[in-house]
């Protein structure tokens, strides 16, 4: 999306916010992406509960995306009473296999018109990662357009955006918001709906059904740049 | 697929009261220096390069190249240096891309959490780490060693690398101590080998001088679609018509038959009758090769229908027993007799025999599994192959050849120090496949009890459910690919611990306790492949073309190394010590990890062709790096008449080179007679008793010559009126390509087939009688099972015969292959559930051709 496009979004919303408040909100938004990404890893009951993954997610979402928060609270509830094996069986069927994947967690399966991984869209995603100075960690052993990587990438962009604001580099901050919007519109938002639908249909446990709802609500309802502080809004208007 | 960085789960940015940030919390990413201005970053438009590897989608094992951009393979072609395929692949080669990037592939090791096993029972697999998976496998294996019963460990291989297989198939059972290791070979086309084996002493697959043949007789196969050298046949096929004829013998209008000068739609299983009649015509009309076979001493042809000939009247050259064969088998096998059996008109038999005679020693009879993989297939294979002998087209311009080879080097010998007393003792036990029993001579290579009886392993397991406690198998799917497939499901359900190393979760994987993700060999495995075509042998590399996906590992090298480490940690170090004794032929370095082991193994296998120390008669390759870059070594061209014998001028004795008892091409097989005698002796009985027990019709001298045996048929003609024939798709990658959309979309390239469907082809006259129209869903029932398919009205099979392609009918294997995996619903039906398990017992091969199954058709 061009900067004009971004400006239009901002003008349309026409809402401003104190910059400190904004940064605080962006931190929460960034964390939500990271914690949502964590939810798509293999469930480890002890680790997830010890870290309060779902509580944290629910409380962060409550402030930035209340409609998604309801589902996170539900996830917490179901996760507590679910057996680890059952959760893993469900996780495998949805995202790993070894038989038919119920909800392929790879962007290219949805975006490239053929049922395949490592499609052209995957290469475009890699390109965006590289432009932001990132590459897939060798230890990750999964594909670049896996849902966990794409959500984590959003977390990374928000982190850079906040970092830029903190050093008063407003142009850079605006650029990171722009990249977020571009990435969401070209990739993640293009496949998150059918992906979450498949998850909801295929899930055996309420945990993954709620995760599908939570992810969808968060990504669709909470957009980068929907609210900007005066400082960014003015700078954007000058672009 | 677990989170490796715990801080990724913590509250993070929002929790920090201060504005200052320390750094993003990352799990999937690593920071990479940002690109400089103008520097190119990754993306699909980047420059790429061709990386050589090898296709193993059929038995041609074509040297290929992948065009790789940004570590992703995007295009396929034949290796430009390859003499086997002249730089082209067949259609199935292209499908490697969809197989490699199939989202349904097995990505990580998994374990079963539901102890119940069976079709329709959810295994409830969960992901685990490689460490956990191999710990579980090693523990189970060590339990057997501790209980002094290592023979209860079984390994079965499906598709394999012809060199790396020695590291698993050839090593693990020996060092661990089990006789129970079996190859898939006998469900492929092994019975074919009995033709050249018991006539010419060559138990192998043949090559053909297609560029120079004047008459190509394609018999029981469709080399434009499958069978060992598809790209070579496609490229040379059209030119054959410029200098001769193509004859196709096939009950089905195959791609080759559709183009052939003559199509002989033989009644299934009657190939021996046609071969005997053609031989009869060639001999009565004097068209045999004087140079190869010899002649009557007075030059007068005494081969007259019905007349016995005096053996002394004929002087043979490179052959043995031509007159005996005539007297025992051929003299009464007239075209009129054969016409009744084969339903091929007598005048066409004569016409074809004359065409073949005209081609003479430049007439190649290209025999395929359709002739041989039948319950009495050995004799049909001998009868069809012997036609090459009469025509003298053995190793001649335009003729038939033994296989060329490339000079692989062996891995270090498995010396006694790696085989402990327990392994020695247990390794010599009786094999579970029943080979060598009185009724299962399995006399491959002239040795009774030496041939594998793959499909009989399931019967062995069912008979003795305690015989296999730990079962390891790679690149296999026996509960789909073996006839009588239902038996395998029953047998597998009883195996206490099954480990499956495959690329996709197939029907057999449903019974696995541990699933290990195998590399997709052509794009991810390091190995050396050897084969031959177009009169050249070749050695071809397999190497990663693009990034290896997920957590897959090469089953014959990397996984074996890791397993050896695990066994060593449990006090059994022999396997590890053997592997660790390997040395890089260039640097003398020993392997220290799994990937080094894989590369060193590949270097050992191939080093003769690139080390510069051995004088190669074929391509000259400067070193390992150049070999990896070129990807193929082509041997010198096969020398004509290489194995023809010569008269020794001094001794006045004929010195033959064929590996038969007489060193000659045997029309009367002394080699078979000897093998029979050995087997009969072992069982203290007569050869006739062996023949009876094994289900052959021949008795007495007939058993030693190529001859006609009536086809065996399961199912009464009244109840099961249709004769079922199975064939292979030009898109089948050994039954592994059905989960690709290209397979389904292009299925119509098989003559008479329909995209996205599984059709049974029925002659319109039969369809009319049954009230069927095109597209009706029908139930096919044989004595062993029922499947459903769509009816396809097609003139390419004669009335009474129905044809259906092998490959569809998966209820597992992925979203595309199965109609609904989660409901265990197949797309179409698996032919192997219709065909019962039966064998050509002389070779141990599974019957899957020759119309041995009767079927009834019902509209549903």
C-alpha cells in the first residue's frame, strides 16, 4: 500500500491519541501477535501454563481488542481442562499431519492457486522478511510462511515501530506501520479467514476453535495505523 | 515444532514499565544484516541454476536436473549429459515438484497414541523430536537383543537407492542378527528375469538398441508410459517406423499399442501360446538365425508341423536344445491352435511372425511384466524371451542386451568383528517369506530358495503373529501395493511395534507406532543411483536441490547413523563402529555426524568414476565437485555380441560366455533342470512333485523348455464372468503421485482414462448387456474383495476383459489422493483388493498380470 493509502485510512479514522498512550497500546498489540504466534506451536501444558500464556493474551487483548479477548479467555478455560495428548492429537491433525492436514498453516496453500508449499507467495514473504533484515532461523525447521512466522513478523515490525518512536524517528515509525499494513493486506489477511475457518471446522477441541476465533477477530478488527498520535499523524500528512 | 525460546511466551514489551526496549523476542527468525541499497534480496525472480539429481519415479532412474531459484526447485528436465534419456524426462518427472512441495508430507517424527490398530481406527499421532523417536526405536530393538531374539526384528524396503541400500538393507539385519529382511522386488517384475535367466543365464532387466531396431515387439508392457526407459523410448519410438515395424501384444490398447503397426489384443494370460506359435512359424518357415542358432547339417528345414526332428540333424552354434524344444513343445503349436487360445486370428499370428522374421537379428522382443507376473509366469517369460534367441537378436544391432553398468565401489566389508555371536546365530534362521519351501522354489538366479517372496511375508506374519515384534520399513506401502492387500492390514494390526520411514503417510502408516519423515529422494537425499538405458550404463547423483524441508532425514544414511548412535548408547556399538569405520576416499576423513556419513557414503560409492586413478572407458570426470556439478557418469556403449562364444581354434572347442550350465543360450534349460534337481533333492522328492505342489502344469521334460501353460484364474467364470487386468499409468510414480493435483488433472493422458476419476474400462458390447452407460458407478467383486469405480465404455479391451489402472483407491496418502481420509473413504478402488495373492512360485513373484482374477460387475 502506498503512503497515500495509509493517509486515507488515517484521515478516515480521524482519531488521535497521546503518544505515550499510543506506544503503550502498540506494545500490547505487538505482544498479542507474539503470544498468538506462540499459541500455534505444539501445546506444552506445563510450559504454557507456567508462563500464563493465555491469561497474558486475554488481558492484553482486553485492552486492545476486546472482541478477541473473549475467545482468549475461553482458550484458557478449555486448555486447563484438556489433556495434553488430546491437545497434541488435535494440533497434529490441524497443522502437522501425518495424514491430510485439516488446516494447512502455510500461506502458499491458500495464495498460490495450487495445493502446495513453497509457492511464489512464499518467496515474496521471504523477500519481505529479508528487506526487514530477517531470515528464518536454521533451528525453526518450518516454512517461512507458516502462521507462527507470519504472526511473529508482525510482532517484529511493531517492535521496530515502537523503537523508532522512542528515538523520535517518526518517518521510520510510519514506514514500519506501512510495512505492517502491506504485509497484512498482501499476505496474512489474504489467507487467515479460510485458514481459521478450516481450523474451526476441523478442530476436535474447543481450544483450537477458540484460537481460530481469537486470531480472526484480532487480525481483522485491529489494524495498524487505525489510531495515531498527533506527532505521527502530522508527519504522515506531510509525506 | 515446540517453542525453543521460553522468553517468546513471556509478557514482553507491554510488561516493561520503561519505554526502553532491549530487543524483539524472536523464535522463528534470526537477524540478518539488512541489505545494502541496491543489493538483491530473495524472491522468486532471482537467477537460478540447474542442479543435477535423479528421478526415481519409475524403474528408469533417470538422471535429471532441477532448476533451483532461491533454494527452491521450480522446473525439471533430463540431465543434459545423460545418454540414457538424451536430456529429457517423461511426464512423471515433472511431478516431482508437486511431490516435493506437497503440504501433506510427513514433516516431523510422530508417535501413535492410540494402541488400537486397524483400518478405520484413528492412530492419534502426535509430533515428537527425532531424539525421542529414535530412543523409542532403539529401546524396542534392544529389548529383542536382551531377550536373545533379534530375529524378531524385520526390515522391509520399498523404493531404495541401489548403493545406499547396502547401509540399511545390507547391513542392519546382518549386524543386528535377523534373517527377516525383504525387498519389494517380487511385487515389481521379478518373474520377467526368469525368461532371460533360464535361457541366457542373465537374471536381469534388458536393454534395447531402439535406434537401430527394425522390428520392435512390445509384449506385456507399454514402454511409452512405463517400464524402465520411458524417455528413451519416447524419443526413439517414432523413428522405428521409418526403418521397420512396431508390434504390440497387450490385451489393452496401450499408448504403444495405439501407435503400433500391429496390435495383438491377446486374451489375458495366453502369452505363452502366442509365443510358441510365433516360434513355430519362424521355424517352419526357416526364419531362425543361422548365425546364432545354427542350421540343419544338410541345410534342409525339417521343422514341419507335427513332425519330430532328429536332434543329430541340426548343428547349433550359440544355442543349446533347439530341436529338443521343437520336439517337446513347438511342433504342434500351430497358429490355428494358438488362435483358439489367444483369440488372435491365425493369419495375424503368421503375419506378425513373418514381420519378426524379416527383422531377424534386428528384431527386439521387449518383454514386460504383463507376460511374466502371472501364477505360471516363468514359462511364459521363457517362451517370449526365447523368441529373441531364435531370431538371434541377442546383443546384435537392433537387438536385445544384458544391462550395462557403471563402476560403483562397495562399502567396507562387514567383517566378523561387527557381527557378534548372537547376530551370527539368529541371522541364519528361517525367513518369514517361505522361500525355498517345497511349494515355493523361488529359484531366482538358478539357486532354489534365493528369490524374495515379498507378498508372502504377510502370510508368514499371520501364521505366526509372534514372529515379528519390531518392524521397520522404508518407502513402502505394502498394505496398498501388494495383491491381497487386506491380508497386510490384518497382519500389520498385529505387529506390536512398527516404524515407518516414508515421505507421505500411506495406508501402511496407519499401523505405525513411530513415523519418521523421509527425505523426498530426488530433491533432498544424498545418494548414488545406477542404472542403464540406450546401451549405456550410468551412475547418477541424488543431492539436495533446494532447501530440505521441515525435519526430514535420509532413511538409508542419516537415520541409520543416528540409530546406530542410539544403539551404541545402549551398549550395542557394532552398527556404529561399522559405519564409523568408513573413510572419505578423498580426504581419508571419517564421518563424525549423520550428514557427513551420507556424503562420505556417496563418495565411496561413486569414487571410481571421478578419482582419476581408474581409467574410465566412459565419461571422464575430474573430481567429486565436477561429478556433483555434472551429476552423471555414462559408461561406454555396449559392445555388440559381447557374450557370444567363440570356437577355440586350438582346442576346436566352443567356448561360450553365457552364464548358463552349457555356456550357451538354452532352449532346453539345463540350468533350470539343475536348479529343479537341487530343490527336489532338498525336499527328497521328484521334480514332477515340485511342479505339482507349485501349481504348474508341466511334467517331465516339458518343465525344462519354454512352453505354454494355461492361465490360472481365480473365480468361477459363471459367477465372475469378467477377466480383470491391471496396468500402470504414465503418471504413476510407483503409487506415490496420487496426492498431486497434476496426477489427477492429467489422468486422461492414459488412453481411455478420465481426469480425477478411477475408471474401469468395459467393452461397449459388455456394457450394453449389463445395461451400463459411461460414468455409471459400478461395484467390482472378485473372490477376494470388492471395490467401486466409474464405468468407462471403451473399445480398447475385448469383450469379457475389463481393465483398470493401478494407483487410485487410496483412503490415506493425503487430501487429494483420498476422497476423505478422515472418513477412510478412498478415491476409487485399489486393484490390489480385488486381486488375491498368488505367485509365480518358481521365481517367488507376485501375480498381478495375466488376468488371473475373475470379476463380476454390478451397477450401484
